């Protein structure tokens, strides 16, 4: 099995999408491992143990990939992830027409 197929298989085990934040990956892992941990699982203990091992192995594959991933800090890439507030301020700045409807103390 090639690296891409291995990562895709691991991704499917963990139930993560093709594009996912590290935070979401960790949350999904924790939820799954809690469900299938042999000490807390409501199914057959051996089945849960095997499923937990599968989940842990999948998580290791994904985390290894994420650890070696090169993040881009180019302006174009960073701009894709602006918050609603940052986007609004970038688009309209201090324009008096738009700034009256924008509450600077709240996120959009």
C-alpha cells in the first residue's frame, strides 16, 4: 500500500475529511478512542481492543503526516483563513458608511 492509500485508509478509520484542522483530527480521535477503549466499550472486549488498536495506528499515521507537512506562510495562503472580522476590516477598513453597521466588539 502506497503512502497516499495508507493515509486515506487511516483518514477513513478516524472519520476525518480530506481537509481537516489538527484540532478536529485530535477531537475525532479522542471521541473514537473513548468509544472503543476496552475498559469502557459496551461491545465484546476483544472486538473493542482490536478497534482501539486500529484507531491508534490510524492516528499515528495521520499525526506523522501532519508532523512532516510543510505549512505555507505566504500572504495568499494566510489570507484564505481570515476571520470574519479580519475579512470585513480588510474589505471596508474605516469606511464611515460600513463602519456604522459593524460592532467592533463582536465577531461577525
